């Protein structure tokens, strides 16, 4: 009988054993380590879409894993879906996950929604004791402070954040956002460029720079920035920015082509991308841009359809209502146009009242009731973000201000139909209003 050489015997045994080993590793969830690792890497570079993709792969490969559930919780928090994040944390705890990590993430969820009242001491402790997660803690802390209108405190945290994590672009980005909101265009541009210098593909900062340049009518420069953005994940949102630039540079046909292509993307995914990029979702910018351009090119029916969608999305948006009134008038629908023109005139009167209230607040900056009324008027008109800023400022001075909590609860409850991520914020303000009433 001829003996099989030892080397060949080993090869045969390997061929027999290896599949069994691989199957065992699969059954034990070992292969899920890799997509979890890639999800963590994506989180570190702030590519949350990629992080979600890899975490979901890990979940499919190992359906009951505490670490995967914790990763999904952090990713959902990054997308602002705090209810989903909390659900994944409960699952992580049920599966035997690290209780300290679960509690830390719960605190970050609470901080991110602005519910800072009874957790400030714990957040300060986290900053001291958990330097490896310091950037995450700083970001949630700063977002919570900004939600509450506590800008000066947020700036102090950002300063420490920059010193501790000098390569992180997010502190510079948030400084740019604050400056942009305060209409300090030069400062906003400087901070956004600083963030991009640290991370050339930092999409929110690229879009922030694009907005800042367009607000200064620097259309050629803005176009170059949006062209960079088109190569990232958020192509459709970038092309709307490009279209705005092309239109202002006299290239209406190219702008129209880009806008029509952007409408092919599902509206919810488009708005989700806008939220991730810091773009305003208060109004339907895509349909407004498209409808206005179609009207200027004489495409009445297309303009009517787009502008009606923009008004349906936000009936309080002045520009959309005015543009719709004009195109209805052009189409011979004068009675319909009159309704919108009448609304526009009434809104202008409301804005005049808002401006007078603004003057009053400037004369009496410590008058909380005047500031509350100013925030309320902004919500009633067409600038919810500014209204929220003033109302949060009231709560920064008086955390128990019942009328402000009630107004914010009403606002966020109405918004939750379009943006489920704000449901937790609505519940918080409703609870605070009840406590203030007791």
C-alpha cells in the first residue's frame, strides 16, 4: 500500500477542517467583528451613512450582539433619531453590554436634546474621566448648550475641545455655524476653512462654506465648493447649490437640468441629507428654486406644480407664497393669486410687529417676557430657527419659564410629523411645562 506524504495529508485535513471552522466562526458571530470595526472607523471620520451600513451588516451577521446594538445607538444619535438610539441601548443592556458605556451614551442622548438640567455634573465628570471619548462628550455637551441658547458656555467647551483634540474639524465647524447664525460672514468663512483644512472631505463644513460664499454673492467660488461636494455622499443637495450658482451666473439651462435631476431623489432622503449637512429644512428649497427658475423661463405649468409643493411643505414661507401668487396671476388665476397676495400683506404686517418687538428687546435685553414674545413672533412668521434661538435664550435665564416650554412643546409636536427625531425634545418641553405649572 502506497503511503500518502505527510504534506498532502495535512492539505487534505485542512480542506476538510477549514470549512467546518469557518461555519463555526459564522455561527458564533465572529465574522461580524469586521463590519463592526469598519463601522467604528466610519464613525471616527464622521461618515455616518457608511457607519450605519457596516453596523447593519454586522447586525445581519450576528443578530444578538451587545456591541453592535451600542454602535447602532450611537449612529442613530448622530442622525438625531434619539428614540431609535434609546431602543438600541436597551437592547445592548439586555444582551449584557457594558453598563458604563450604555449609561454614557444615555447621557449623551439627553445632552444632545438639550435636557441638561440634572446631568451637568455627570457631563463634567465624563469630560474629566473619559478622555478617549472626549470629543463625543464635548460635541453632545456643546449641542445641548446651543439648543438652550447658552452660547458663551458652548464657546468655552469648544475652546477646551480644540485644545484637547487639535485635529478634530468639528469644533471649527461649530464655530462656523455659530458665526453664520450671527451673520458674521467673514468669521464663518474662516472657521469653515479651518475645519476643511483639517479634513478636506468634511461635508458639513464644505456646505457651510458654500452657503457663506453664496450669501456674499461670490458665485464662482461657491460653485467650486459645491462641485467638490458633489463627489461626496450628498450629490443631490450639492447640485441644488450648484444650480443656485449657475442661475446667478446667467446659466439658467444648466441650473434647470440640475434641479430637475435632484427632484428624482425621494424627498425624505433629500431632507435627511440636508439635516446631516446643516442645511435648513424649514422650507422646500429644491421646489422653490425649481419653481422660480421655471417661472423665469416661461414654463408656467411646471412652475405652478413646483411652487405649490413648496407652499404645501411650509405655508408660512413668504418667498414661496409670493412666487406662487405671481405665477397664478400670470396664469390668469387672479382670484387664487389674490388669496396668496392677501396672506403676504398680512404676514408683512406681522413682520413689522416683529421688528418693533426686536427694537424693544434691544432696549430692554433682560426683559424675558419681551424676549418670549419676540421668539413667538419669529415662529409665527417664517424664521423658526431664529425664533427657537430667542426662546432657548429665555430658558437659559429662566429654566422654568412655563409659557416658553409650552410654546416649544407645541412647536416640536407639530414638527415631529415631518421630523420624528424631535419627538424626544417635544416630550421634554411638555414635561417641563407641567412641572412649571405645579
